[in-house]
C-alpha cells in the first residue's frame, strides 16, 4: 500500500453554551506542507470564514457559532485510491 502525507485545513468550532465545540475539515484543497497550508489560510481567510459561517454558522439545534480557529493538520492518504 502506497501512502503519502498531505496537509488540510481544520476548523475548531465553538458554539454558545459550555463545552459545545466540534471541528470540520476543508478538504477541497490539499497542501504539500504546513507552511503552504498556513499561507493559504492567511491569504484566503475571508473566503474561508464566509464558507464556514454559511455551512456551520448555526448548529442543528439552533445555537449560533460563537468563535472558531483554523489550523493545519497532516493526514495520511492511500495513493492507490486516488
């Protein structure tokens, strides 16, 4: 099995209320390294935030997204499946 590591953007999501958090990944774009991923976040933050709020701004139970944090995460993928 051949595999490789790619970097993806992950957003931690905090909703109103104690301990109410989750995360989501932005896998529409993958990066070869952490620096490339961080540069993309810096250069495209407004677009990422708009999409984040459009999709996750209100939780299924009606609670509003209070804050968030973007970070880059390494993910191992099987290249035989790509």
